[in-house]
C-alpha cells in the first residue's frame, strides 16, 4: 500500500496533521479500484480548516479535520 510518509510536504506537517493524512490515505485507497492511478504527490496545510493534497492524475482535494474530503 501507498505510504503517506513519502509524499512531498509530509515532513512539514505537525503530528496531528500527519495522523489525519495517514487516515485519509487508508480510506482514500479503499475507495478506488485502481488506486495507483491517483497517488498523492504533495500535501500542505492551507489554513486551519483543511489540508490540500495534489494527486498524480492532476486533481487536488481538501481534507477536513474529520477525515472527509472533497
């Protein structure tokens, strides 16, 4: 399975955001038939509301504190 620790920007997150991103990765990959087509390439805290994740397919997502994304 994909490791969130290898994503650009992960090391700059605080401990709480690192755990949030790891949980996101687990849920996110279970939702795809071919998860390798949607690999997160970078993650960044944008403000106090969400993390921004950029995917290898060009899409990007907001991850909210409760672990949901859009």
